């Protein structure tokens, strides 16, 4: 009996040693890309029977996890291919799922690599919600989805006429907020300036939905960063004109008493100044990266 126990202990120790050696010398198997086995919302609706809303919640959570995993991955090329199909299934199973339309559109329109950079799919998702009978019967959903379509045109495409048209459509929905009409007027008058962008994001930040609040807070910080970058570019231009030489680093500006120290973006991360061009950007590891660059400077 003792011999059997001793042999078992010996074999167990050998197995542990073999496994350790395998993990050290044999490369890990590559991670498989997530797979969406059923891409048809109609087919999944039949399978879900009377549990559509529960399955929609599952697919919404899966959409969030998928988007977050791809965004945070260290892959050289980030593949967001499944994001729209996941959101399409979610909103087909539960057409009342207003948050999935609105937040999903933000995910889709986010510029690469922070998102897929597909504002066309964001608008397609929002229009799907707007045209669905369930949401057409809800005034709040009507103006919010029309507002979001206008916002995608404004923020991502810089198409101020389309943006104003959709925001005007939102303002004409009964019981829509009074602040929509001044926003439309400001956009038509001044185009795509930061004053209008800030006003839109400030209103979104007042919503009761936490994820929309967080998105608005990030965008407002990015607008602050755009103002700061513009001021830094002005200081760089002034120093270049006075010395005849373009600064190559922050130290040049500090030595010339144009700055007191290395400037930081609103998140506290130091800005990057590119030596060859003196162009200022947020650092790739900043929470504000990637920055939207479609908006024209504030007059």
C-alpha cells in the first residue's frame, strides 16, 4: 500500500513538472476571435420564443463586453466586425431598448482605434429605431433618436446642414425640450464651432442615463483639450515668429518663458509636441485619446 501511495506522489510530481515545462516552452494557443453563430435577428427571435427581452439583455451585455475587449486589446489591428450585428440583434429582439440604440451609436461612430469609425452604421442603427412602430409611438424616443442622428452628422461628418435638419426634426416632436431650437439656430448661424458642440454635450450630460453622462463628460474634456491645444499652437507660432526658429520641445518654450512647465491635458496627462512639426496632440495613453479632429476652431 505504501508503495502505491509513493508511486502516486511520484507520478503527480512528474505531471506537474511536465505541465510547467509545457507552459514554459510550448507557445500558448492563439485566442480565437469571438463568433456570432446566429446573425439573423428574425431567426433568433423565433428561437427566443417569449423571452425576447431577456435574450436582448444578454446580447446587449455581450455587445458591451465585445466593444470593451476590442478597445482595450493590444492587437495591432482592432477588429470591431461583430459590433453592429450584436447591436442589430439586441434592438430587433427588443425594439424598445432605447439605450442600446443611443449608446450603440456612440460606440459605432467612435473613431478608430477607439471604435470602428462607422458613423454610417451608427445612423443606420438610429434610423432603425426611429422607423420602428414601437418607438414611433413614443415621443421621447422620437426626439432623442432624431437628435442623435443629427449629432452624428455634426460630430463625426461635420455636415452641419444635415445635423441642423435632424435636430430641427427632433425639436418639432411634441413635448421635446425647448433647448433644441436655439441649438439648431446656432448651428445654422455659426456652422460646426465648439460653442455648439459644448451646448449639445452639456445637454446630454444632464440625462439620467449614466453611460450617456460618462460619454458627455469625456467629450467635454476633449473640447477643453482642443481649446488648450489651440492656445499652445498660438504660443508656438509666436515664438517661431520672434526667433525665426520653430521650437522642437517643451523645454524651448519653457526657456523662452512662454510656459511655466510641461502642459497637461484635462486628464492630467502631459501633451505631446512632435519635434519635426511642433504639432501638439494628446498622448496615446491619455484617457482623451483618440481626439476628434473634425470640428473647426472656435472663432
